[in-house]
């Protein structure tokens, strides 16, 4: 007889409380009864009743795998998406969470959304699942056997409640990826000190007047990027012009320009427009273009069995009059193949191979900076007109890829990495 079977986690309202039980696996259940076993099933850290029939007042049900493990039957696996805490529900990108829960259901893996404030010392944690269109309900959930960190903003991730949640995971031996958002200055310093430094444009990791003047003497333009920024907000581009200088500034999704006659005027504009916190300065690289607009390549990488691989590559084309390629700021997407083919013709395969090899080397370098605790990232890479590769950004919480095939592989990759973390977890939670 097989030691595995299909089953379901079923939440039912009993005596005014929502309780979890297991259905299915009748052959395993009969075997357990025949050997005097208790009619309970282990689901992560809890033992729940093994029902022989569907109970009344079912609130939610989810397919899982049942497997015989020694003298007991185990249901699962159980994973969680760590989200920002909210007074009523949770903070986070609901469409991303929904998509992952949908794929997990097909793979018989139970995934729930876990606000950081719900990581307590209780035996059960309050998690959220989606029922119907746009409706989320709270359920008592077992501990996850691995956690996917998708807290949506740097501000929320810095809150003490998130530090408490991380500490609780460590105490329980629950593995989590990815640990935190990246800091641009730290990333650039790590890459500059590695063999991957050849991909780094001329870069300074602090906002310094003398160093900016030096960069502008060597390059036509210099990007000024907030160390803790995202989606291009607060980014500036300082350029030399025939009349002096021009500063272009992204605030929200709006790009405005400020001409100046001297470097001193340019610096004064920078001081007025900058956000709080540190900036990094980076030489602007002349990139290949699509429809006369510069474009860069967003490479999604995921870790499998300890090795990084490329899940997909997309092109982001800058909008007209905008200094970033981010889609929310007016950019748009293109397939990588046609863009590379247009520029490099018979050299296209070599350039594509160089792009992927660079991305994997950069991913390994970034991962070492975070002690190997990463499971996915996206890397923004530029290609100049000679086919040389340049590193611009790495993102610990990649934005949703609009390309459907990349999106599907990405979701399956997240679940595969969660499964690997569960299997290799130093503590078995049953």
C-alpha cells in the first residue's frame, strides 16, 4: 500500500469557534484504525482530528498531501507569506499573494498570508486565505514550515514587530527568505570588492560635491539614486549641456527638469530636490534603445538546490521624457530577443549568454553579502552599444513580471524553494 494519499485541510465552525481537521486518505485512515492508531493527523506543529465525513459549517478547505511518517500521518506542506501588519487585515500586494495561493492550491501545498504581528507565542497563528473575488478571511493556522518574506515596504519592514517575528522564526527553526530589502550603497560596495566589479559603472556610494564634479568631468551624465529607494522615486540625473547643466528629478511618477548655468547652481538644485537619507552616484551608461528610448534588462533569478538560475528576462523601455525604465513611471515592456537581435544581429546569442552569465555571477555576489539567505532577486542590467554588460540595481522583492510565462515560472520557483527550505530545515516542526 502506498504511504501517501490526497487529502484536505478543512476548517469548520464548531461551538462558535473555527477548528481545523483533515479529510481523505481513507486507506491510510483504515490502516491507522486497524493498528490501533489515534485518529489524528500532524499538521506542522499541531495534531488535528482526522474526520471520516465532511463536518457541518465548513468555512474553508484546501487540498494537501497525506503521508505516513513513522507511526503517524502527516498532512502538508504548510507555508506562509510574511506580510505587513494592519489593524484590520494586512499590508501587501494582494494580487501577488492571490497568484501564489492559487498555484499552491494546484500543487496541494497550503500557503497562507501571515501578518508580522500575528507571529506570537501561541500554538496557532492567525493567517489569511482568499475566498471568492477580493475577499480574505482569517483562520487559525499551524506554524509554517518555511516563510516567504513579502513585506511590501521598507518602512513596514523596519518596524519592531517584524524584528520580533524574525526572532520567533529563528527560535522555532522556521527558515525564511528573503531577509530584507537591499541597501544600494552596501550592494555596490560588495560588488566593487568582488570579481563582478567589471560590471559596475563608475560609482560613488555617498552624495559628495567634489566626487560628483569629478564624475561629471569624466561622464556626460550621472545618476543620483536614494540608497533605500524603490520604483525610481527620488532618483535624479545630472547632465552636462552646451549651456551648463541640467538636473532631471523623479518624484512619484513625474519627471521634472531644472537647467543651471554652473556646477554650483546644479548642486544647489540637488540639495533642494534630494530626499532624506544617503544617495549613491553612478555614471550614466549610453544604453541600446528601442523606439529611440533607452532600455535595460530585468533578469529574474531564483535559487534551486543552492544554485542560482535565470527564471526569465524582460526588457523595460523608458517612457518619453522619463529618466527611469520603471513601468509605473511610464516605461513599458518588450521581449528581450527582438531588442538584442535588432542591435547585435549575428552576435545576439553571445550577448544573451553574456547577460545571463553576468546575472548569475552578480546574484552569487549579492547572496554572499546576505549570508546565503536569499531565494530570489531581480537584477537590472544595461547593455551598451558595444555589447558590454552593466549592473544597475538588484531587488530583493522583485516586482511582478508582466510576461505570463515568466510569472508562472516565478510562482512555481517560489514554491519549489519553500519546499527545499522545509526539507533542509534544521528543526522538524511536527
